[in-house]
């Protein structure tokens, strides 16, 4: 009974926040802005909006595309038997029914696991992890292939210290094979990494695929210099900390700007004011409304 009361209170608060967001100043739509669902439809949240779809799950991806997103950002990791999997968290224990890391289980084992979000999410969602090949096969049946941001999760916490990036070369090769197998247009893909050592690996395996460097907020100057030196396509910045000055500097350097995150109307308007090229958003419906793409 107490949980039911808390859930109803959270929904009431969400409605209040949504109405407050609608009352604020309108945003001038940017027809060139590329809008993507962050990890599909974002992350488990009881408010603004309620989302029961697990991050980087098929149901979350499908929902984002049905709502009108230009594409989705997804998280990729390598299974024990070298199959590329969609999964956000390093540890299965965090949001799954398994234990340990993705890298400690075969793909056949992983697709049998259930996502876990706790109450009330697991009353509604019954999702299982899927492989990258499964995703590409499903997307390939669409009339138009969507934009796809591939966020590499290279830091394997279940490997010994000093070896946590040992499987990155294999991860890159397997992604390249899958993209080639399903004839994914390179211009539809952005491969995102935080590691400078990954850049030459991607260029060798996927020379036509653009590369985005995710930059931590306290390392912007260093990251921007690296992106310029490596002649990268894009820098990727956190919505919570991005500033107009940062996006201006990146654009002056000839780089595209992707911002990830943002849920409330207030946060989204602040992010839009920085004028990014693309947004990987947690609240897709709200951003589409602000951009005049839906009511």
C-alpha cells in the first residue's frame, strides 16, 4: 500500500513538472537538429516522464523510433564468446538477473537473462538483452535506416587492472563485421569512444565511419585538442555541464557537437541554447514537442 501511494505521488509530481515546463518560453525550432533517443528511450525513471523500458533494450529503441526520433544511441559490449551485445551497465547485477560482467557470459546466456528495474518497472517490462546483429537485422527492415550512435563500453571491470581494455580491438573488429554484414551506410553511424587508443583501431577497421570523442567536463580543453589533432568528426558532451562556450569552441575547430542527456523542459531548453548539432535525449517526447515535431 505504501509503495502504491509513493508511485501515485510521483506521477502527480511528474504531471506538475510537465505543466510547469509547458508554461515557460517557447523554443525556436532548429530544423537541422538531429534528435536521438539516449540508450533508446532513456533510463528507468518514475517521473518526467515515467519510463519502464530498460536502457539499450529493443523495446526502448523501438519506442524512440516510433515516437519520431531520427535515431538512437546504444551501448555496446563484448560477450565471453566475442558476440557484440547491447547492454549499458558493466555489471549484470545492477539492472539484470545475472551476476558479474557481460564479458563473463556467452551471448546465448545473456539473451536469456531478464532486465531488472525493481518495482514498479518489472510489472510492465519483460525485456531481455539482444545482440548487435539482432538489432541491425530489425533496423534493416525499416524503409529508412535510422541514425545510430554506438557508444563503446570498453572498460571491462571484471578484467585484471591494466588489462581492462584488452578486448577493445576485438570489439572494434566485430562491430565492423556486423556493419558490413548488414550493409549499414557509414554516414548513418557515429562511433563514440573516450579512449585515444581506440581511434586508430576504428580508422583501420571502419575507415568511413565517423568517430566521436566523449569528453569529460573537467577535461574539455585536453579533449578538444585531441579531437582537433586526430581530425575527428565530433565531440560528445554531457548535458548537465555543457556550455555555449564549449560548443562554440568545438564548432570553430570544425567539429560537430553531440550532447547526451536532458530530461526536464528547463534542462532541454538550456541544452538547446548551446546549439548542438545532435542531442541524445532522455526525454524524447518533450524535446520533440519543443522542436515542434509533435504535440
